C-alpha cells in the first residue's frame, strides 16, 4: 500500500468512526432492536440493521472522497483533468464508428497518464500542505540579526547562521519545485486533451476531405501521444511518494539578493 492509498484509508476510517456518526448509528440500532413493532420479527430487524450499516459505510466513504484533496487548488486541477477526460471519452465514443487507426492505443495512454497524474497531484497536495503547516510564516519572515560585537568567533557564528538561512531557502525552493512541476504537468495534460479532442471533432465533422486528410489526423494523434508520453515520463521521474527523496532535480542556486543581504548585514556588524 503506497502513501496515497494509506491516506485514503485514514480518511475513510476517520469518517467511519467519527463520534457523531457512531452516535447516530447507535441510536438507530437501539431504536430498531427495541421498537415493540419488530420485537419478535428478527428478519426485518436484521434487514434494517444491514441497511443502516450500509448507509453508515457509504456516507463515510463519500465524505472521505470529498476530503482527499486538502487544497482547493489541487482539487480544481484534478477536476479540470477529469472534465477533459470525460469530454474526450464522449468524443471517442462518437468516433468508434469511423474505425480510425491507432485509436485503440490512444484512449489507454490517456487514461494511464491520467491515473498517474492523479496520484502525483495527491502527493503534491500532501507535501504542499505539510510545508504550509510548518514553513509558511518562517519562510516569509526568516530571522534577522546584527552582530552585537566585533568578536571574531561571534561574527563567524553569525556568518554560519546566515549561510544556514540561505541553504534553508534553497532546500525549500527545491521541494516546492516538484510541486510546481506537477501543477504544470496537469496543465499540459488538459491542454493536450483539448487539442486532441478538437482534432477528433474536426476529423469526424469534416470527414475525409482535402481540408483534413487522414494522414494529417493520424499525425496529430501521434503528436498528442508523444506529449502524453512525455508527461508520463516526467511524472515517473518526479517521485513525490517519499519525502526525503522528494524532487529529482538539481536545487536552484542561492539567489543573489540573499547573498547581498548576508554581506550587508556582516558589514553592518563590522
């Protein structure tokens, strides 16, 4: 079980055993098994009990699904991808009668990339949430100080502290770079499906006329497939599943303005 599946299970169990749900279930079961009308009717009481348990589990699962994305931004991204996928499926169903070559492989590629993108968006959402919880205020306002004396050892310690701040910003940018890359991949996925869907609509509505030949259409399919494969390979390189190995990219260099700020503070201390 990977981190996304564990998170889904935790959300489901949290909703399943929430105090108010358990309380309502208990009240319903007590009412069912003590009502005089069904006092000796074991069959109806068992059926009603099973129905109550089914409603309890179903509503808990539905609520947990709605809470899988902590950030509304990532939830909106996945909703956009899912909307494009449903539109693509609708156009594809209308194209089945045309027997266009390579259309059997394309839907499989689209769905596989969509599934990988969903899991990457979930992981990016979890990482962004953790960073926001612990680092938001600190990153916006890092500690500042001025060396109180001209003691060489004190100045060296302050220099090391300023270096740590710069490294902290560098590591922060490296972690968030992976999250931003996942957002960019979702944008490419949506726009690729939009372009592909319009190509399919144009071919179906215009037909095999000189304005849009079969060769041009199949060439457009090949280009779209190449873009989807590039998304898939990028998502594979971008493993957000393990926090210590979050981003497979080279951390960005320390910004010049931070270096200048360090030097200025050290000069003030002198």
